[in-house]
């Protein structure tokens, strides 16, 4: 005292430094998550700002004697409100180390409380060095020091790992707490017969727009999540019925289509044939060129076999170097088998090597009226 003084630069500078630190520790987002984070920041900031205006700023401006003292008195609670806003949003996005982050949150809350109390005392010309309101700062630095000590004594690399993102109902509702406090405070002010001034009306309008915008972004996020779940279900269904290496039908899908083909053959009186193909000498390819070359050879063989069949036929990889073909709708199974063997006459080029492949093939046919 008196104020403003050089000490104010240190107190206000701490708020700026703390904002930079929280910015480094906040989990990075992308797309709509980033937009939702910005809306949350504006929502919390506007709510806290409205509360600060009603409780602190409006009385300070009305009762402050000089411009410099009024600016100082206003700057401190505003800095505390902004710092508290960012801290609330950071805590809403974190799930790891609840003790350490809880200490940081309580520390920031203590700073904001001391800033608000200091503004009241400064406006009433009752501030003197060493009052009880400054204990918020002392408590805050002790808590921050304790949190830093816990980080230093934590697991290696934990200091730079950053908080793990959290997506929960509690975290989603946290940005609405300052909004609820602002609404209650304004409602109490209105019921007490005090009219709303221009700043309060502007803050309320901004809060309404921000809430609407956040709800829209949340709806879009839910739509994207639903689409991602459906795409994942399609992918899982494909993996359940297709070979992951060649993308051919696997044994489960082949047996399912064979069962349906046999049932349809009983009604249509058409033959159904199954060709079983076993590559000769495939183990030697794996032993001499390696399993990567063997996998590349299987993919190439599957491509040639698929090209020799009609779209109505089902080609499946049963496992290893064994393939099966379901031939139906009146096609000649023997002719199909010859076409399949013909595709293997030319050598395959695998990892810069020419590899000749032969195969053994057998055909089983169910004729109309034959017991299956």
C-alpha cells in the first residue's frame, strides 16, 4: 500500500505465467473437440465474468476514487477469473494424478478468492500489508509447490507426459457450473428489485448463444461418434468373415454360403460343386524366402484365382495354403478347376525372385436329387 504499486506487476504477472503453464499442460484436441473446448472456455469465462461483475466489478467501479486505483482493483479479480476459467477447463479434461491436479485447482481458487477480496478492500481504502486476504496467495504457493514436488517424485517421464484426456459426464457438466452460478446470482438480483444493467444483459445474451453453440457442437460430435461406431461394426463384420491377409472369404463365411447353396439347390434342382485347392511346395517357399515372401505369394495366388472365377462363385482361404471354391448356378466345376490350375502356370515374382507354384485340386459335386 498504497496502490497501484510495483507489487501489482508481480501478482498480475503470476496470472499470466500460470496461464502459459496451463496451456502447455492442457491435452491437445482436434476438430470439433477443439471447437467445443473454445466454446467451453468462452462459456466458463462469460459465466465467471458475469459473477465477478455483479459481486466485485460493478461495486468497485461505482465506489472507486481514482482511475488508477479503479483499474488496479478491476485488473486483479479479472485476472483471477480468467485464471480460474482456464484451470477449470484444464481439470475438466484430465483424469490422471487427481491429487496433484486437485492441488493445482484449489491453489487457483485460492488465488481468485484473494484477488476478489483484495479488490473489495482496496476500493474501501481498508487494505494494509499483511491482511488475512493475502493468505489465499500463501496457501496457493504452498499447494503449487507440493504439486510440483509430487511431480518430481513421480514415475520417470511423468513430468512431460501431460494429463490424460477424460471424457465423462462430470467433465462435460463442469463448464456449466459457472453458468448456473451466474443465473442464480442474476435471479437473486432481479428478485431483489435491482434492474439489470447493460453489461449483465450482454453477458446473459452471450451465455445463451454459447450454450446453443455448444449443444450444436455436441450434437455433431455425437453424430460423428455414431458414424465411427457403425464403420467399426462394418469393419469387425468384415474381419469376422474374411481372411485378413488376402481379403478372401474365410472358413466361416464359406461354410455359411455352402449351406445356403445346398438349400437353394434342393429348390432349384441345380448342381453345387466345391473345389479344394492345396498349393504344392509352399512350405519350401516359407523356409527359403521367409514368411513375408510366403504371405506375398499367397496374396498373388489369391488374385489370380479370383480372376479366373465368376462373380457368383465364392473363393475362400481356409487356412495356410488351402483354398476352396464354391461353384453354383449351373457352371461346369471341371472347367472351373482347369481355369484355376491354368492361372498358376506362369511363375510369380516375389521379392525379386521368380517362384513357380503348382497345386493339387479336387472337386466334389452334389447333383439334383442327390442326398447331401
